[in-house]
């Protein structure tokens, strides 16, 4: 479906329309919102799909919404701990789906972009709702599935995190009229329509557009995550998790990012510390603490290669080298791409 097609669909939606958009760590949907402004004006409110992350700042709000929606437009961040989320069901993997109440009032339009994600396969689409518009409990139960070996970058088939997200979104679609706009990072392609078909169409393009062919593993590799992901170490590490498989055993991987917001998440201190210890791997959602999935990955990376940082944080307290070499190979926008080896997906 084209933008004009989604305009017609949105024009026929019932009641107030809740538009769900990404937070400031993803590409701005302002261009799409501008095209939809004529059919949204007067009956729209915005929900920033922040999941368990911090609220969107005023500056980020302006960047995300653009010039088409200013002034008194109603726009809030998902506050995962505020106790207002409503339970709409449970997935087959046991995730109790608790959703922001706005999504059960009127109609819903999700506007986002699709790019690789290190444990959900690809971001965008269903991720606007689970975990983007969910309670902390829902996010934690879903993210526990990222501890499983099938939760891989660039892969959806058999990926438990992705399949759980799709089930949660299907539960929402049973109760709410949903339309979706899925752009693709680094491309003019946009796919509009149902939450499932438009997402998978966008994934097909993202897999080609964001997959980087790698003939042989690197001995030394420097990663620059991309401007929006370099706001904190929490976001910047996504590049490491996407690209570490492209570095040979004993090789060097360097992360370069300014990280003006420091670690960027309360769980970062813990996961960086325990990644060098023999911590207990959780076997259930009840044992899982937010960030354990990243600690598991980071522990494996640290045992396999040399990971060093060129950032505005002193990483010596976590046992990392603070004097990395200058690599001849630099991957820019590494948080929005993933390596495809000659022998298959890395």
C-alpha cells in the first residue's frame, strides 16, 4: 500500500487516533507524519514507544514529530512503571501482555522504521507495541527470550523474541484497529497497511539494504554505531552485538562513540561487571533480570576476542583496555547494519 493508500485508510479510522512513534534513538518519522497530517489533524495524539527507556526530551519530541505537529499536540512517552497498562492476554511463551491504555481507545497507527536488531532479528513493526508500549513486566518476560540461542540478528524464522512480539501484537489487533507505516533505514522504501504484512515486506528490503557482504572475518574492526545510537553506551553496544561475529577469534573489536549520556541505562553497570564473572544464566523469566541477555552475549565476546572502547567513559573499572589500536577497517552506521558472511548470515 502506498502513502496515499494509508491516507485513505487513516481517514476512515474511527475515533481518536493514537500514533505510536519511536523514541529519539531511531530515525525520525517526521517525513511520513507530514504526509499524513491532513488526515490526522484534529484527532491525533502521539505515544512515544520508549519501552523501558527514559522519556523523550522536548528537543527529541520536536525532531521526531517535525514541523507538522507543534504547539499543543498531545504527546507522551510510554512510562512502563506507572501502573496504567492493561492486560490483554498471554502469549504461548508465557508473556503477559500489558499495553498502554491509549491503544485500547479509538484507533492506532504505528509509524516506524525497520532495521537489524541484535536479538529480535529486526526492529520496527510489532516492536512499537511489544515492548515499545508495554509495561516493564511484559518487556522483561519478552526479553528473557533473548537469552535463547535462536534470538539472532537479521533472523526472524524460529526467533523466539520476534515470534513472541508478533503474538502480543496479534492480541492487540483483536481489540483495536491497527494500521502501520514501516520505513526502511537508508532507503526510500515504505510499506503501509496491516501490522504483519507491511512489516514483513519492509524486512525483505531491510535484509538486502542493511546486510553487508563480508568475504572473510576481520582481524581488527572499528565500529561507529550511527549518530542516534551514540547517545549512550547502552544504545551503542547494539553495534557490537550485531558485528562481533564478523571478527575472528583472538581479533580486536573497537567501539567508537561519544556517549554523552554515559552508560544510558540502570542495568548497564551490572551487566558490564558480571560479564567478566561466572554469573548464573537465567533459565526462566522469573530468574531473569533486565540486561541478562546482553551480559550473556558480552561474556561470550570477551572470552573470544579483545573488546576495547574509544568513548567518553572510563571502562577500566570493568576490565576493558582503554588504549585500542587504530583499525584500518571502520564500519559506519554499524548499529543499523549486519554482516552477511560468504557462507551465510553471521
